[in-house]
């Protein structure tokens, strides 16, 4: 028996013992308790982000092992139990590559446990398709940056408690330079979120205004004025959809579909493992 076959047997035995029937597709009745138990079990096993290092809350699996895990979860039709959203799919892989050891320890474990809800501060009224033209300013104040400006089309900002953002730290540099990648607390006085109402009355997108908002220097990711490189790499992680379990489940939906569902659960609420907002769920 090969090592990977042995691992598959271990995964099957583990799932048989730990995945409750109420956390599998087709389960009837109130499955809320089963889903909570399943989510907590996956978190403790590190399998919400199986390929992240164990020291940061992951499972420490290699690619072949993660593929086996995905196949076995699909075989028993296990419901995706973790709503990592932008944390697991975008920011986490970026921090693993560009973050300091302190940043990884401080931010990655809360992401794996679903304790932080992240949103993306990229687009601006005058910098959408030409993102490098962004004008939100971050002024160096010693141990922190003072941020003023505006972001737009920010998904889930009204529910997020953290943001990763591109800001201009050198207004005199060429537009692709002088940009830095920072992390900041959304629950501070200097940030105002205004939902953008659609014709259907929903508001998945928002405007975010910064009025002397603060990003701590310790939350500068990568080098000062080199955030364009970090920001582009994050978008590559977004497109790959390989941050966490993502598309694992028992259906034929694509990993992208499951990633969208995870994000919707995080920002629109969840009930019994499903998107709570029926208007969003039925789309």
C-alpha cells in the first residue's frame, strides 16, 4: 500500500468518526448543531485550510494529501463547514508569502477559526479599471499611518471587522510605485461605510470613507511603497481559489461557486449550513 493510499484510509476512518450525519448533504431537520460541531472539528484538525502550515492553524498537508481529503469529503457529501471568505482565499495565502512571522501568527489563526471577517479596499471612484491611479493617502506618523480617502464597490464592508487595502504612501512617485499594502481595523472612528443600494434593494457593495483612519505600522505587508507587487499577488490567489477547502462538498458545483457561497454565508448570514438570506441563496 502506498503512502497516499494509507493516508486515504486514515481520512476515511477519521471522517466516519467525526463527520455527523447532519453535516452531510441531504440531511433533514434542524442541522444547526451538527454543522457547528463539524465546523469546530475541522478547525481543530486544521482542515479548514489543509495546506497551510500547522503553526498557523492549518493542516500541514501536501497537495496530494489535500486532494485526497477533498475527494473523501466529496464522497460522503460533507457540507462545506467553513466560511473563510476573503481571509482564506485571498489574504491568508498572501500573508504566508509576504507577511512577517509576527503578522502570520497574529492574523492567520483567527482567519482559520473564522474569527475575523475581511474585506478588500482596492477600487476607488477614479481608480477602478486603472487601479494604479488610486489616491487614498496614508501619511507616515511614526508608529502608524493616517489614512484619508475613499474606496468603492467594497464587498461585505458593512459586515467586515478588518480590511486589507492598497494606499498611496508616496504621492510623488510614478503611479505603480508609491503604493503600500496595509491591514486595518474596520471598527474604528475614522471609517464610515455606506451601502450602495441596487435596484433590487440589496446592498452587496459599499463605499468606504477614511477620515484620519489608522493603520498600524506593524500591519504594513511587504516593503513600504512596494504594495503594488503584493496587491497583484493577492489577486492571483483570488483567481486560483486555493486558499482553503473552498469547493469541497458533494455536488458538481465548481470551486468558484463554493467560494462565492462561503463569502455569501459570511456576509449575509448562515442558517443550518445554508445562506440565510433567501434572496441571495436563490440566485
